[in-house]
């Protein structure tokens, strides 16, 4: 297999003339070693991203537990409060959304993810570090065609004022609205379309965020033990503790889109459809995916046309 330039939406390969050719499945060209700390556990973790065969998808491997495997799949979602947690046969894998967003955003279809603790390292609170590591490692094309989940009919889920839906579209598109009573956030809205390097430019570097008034509650619940100003935006009543500026004026809604991309990666393949999210969160994302998969008339699996 040779090296190729993968378009940032993961749908095509650019040849020397800049033309887009048919896209097969992809994997990493070489392993990537990462060290970091878990956002909620505060535990040190060693992680390695490894190339994987065609039709593998993303599989987490707990190297501290005899290489126990947890596929990145909707069926293993356990709970979704401040992060998405997977559980298989009692074995836990937590805070997977930022890494999965990076893999999906970079168009990597197949990857083994080895780690020696229960939580993916938080890095700087975004997907940017993962993106850079994947770019440096390279991506290779495999022989089997990529499959896409094409949406045929609208499916919606509501929980109070939290709403999310998915409907047919020619692209993978996310229309997201968030609303927080904070002067730095308030109502933020962004319509994001996967195309022309848009993930890396517009979404990947948006960091996770939290509020000072939540810190005591979170730590009493043994959460956010690894949180710091190096890996999160921490908001006070009227400002923020971080001395470095926001990366985007609307960084908060961009991070919500990053989370949505990572959670939807648990469907197992790229999506051809439009997602609309209003005040959603990890639990709403999981509920919509479960409802979508049960509505078998609302989608089909097709080979990528690009």
C-alpha cells in the first residue's frame, strides 16, 4: 500500500492533479504512541493507535486487561453524562468522543486503539493533537470499498428542550444550536458541512468547556479529576479562568459539533445525511442513534460513490 493525500471529509483521494478518485477504506500508515491523562479519572494513560485490517472499524483494546476488546459501537454505550462511556462485559472505556471525532474527521476507517487504563487521554481538550499525530503518521488506502450510512427518512428525538434529528442530505452536515446563560456563550449557532478540509480548519481545535460552579459537584462524583486550564475552557460567572484567548469566537458550539461527530462515529461508518441538534448532549446523541438503528426503513448502507 502507498501513501495518499486524504481529503479532510474522508470521501476521496486527491491525485497529483488534485482530482478526486474513488475512495476505499483507509487505515493508519504506522502506529502512533500517545501519553496523557484522563479528564475525569485523572489517571495517566498510555495509548497506541495501530493500523487495522479492512472492515475492522475502531476497536479499543485494554492492554492492562489481557487485550480485552471493546468495539466502538452504539451497542456498548453505557452512560453519557459528561462524556461517552462504553462498557462490554463489565470492562469500561470512557471519554472516547474526541479521539473518534479525529479519526472520523481525518477519514480513517479502521484502527486499533490500545490503552492501559479506562479513559482516553484528554490532550488539550480538543481533537487537534490527534489530528496532527494522524497527519504525521500518514493514512493508507485499503482494497475494500468504503460503506456509508445513507439516511432515507427523517428520524427525530426530543427530551424536553433538547432536540436532535437526522434527515436525508447529499453531504454529512451538522446544524447545531447551543444556549447557555453565560456572556461568552448565550445562543450560538453553526451549520457545518464536511468538505474541503473543513473539519481540520473549523472544528478540530475547539476545546471542551465547563463552569467553576460545577467543579465541586463533579469532583465529589469523582469526575473532572484530571481537568485543568491546559485541557479545558473553565468559565466563571462572567468570564473565564484561562489566560489564553478563545480559538474561535463561537468555540463552544464548534466543540459541541466535535462531540456530535465523535458520538455518531459509534454508528460504525460515515454518514450521508443532515443532523440538526438543539441543546443536545451525549445522552441525546445516544438516544437518537438507537432510535435511528431501530428504524431500518430510514437508512441504507451503500458503497461510497466518491
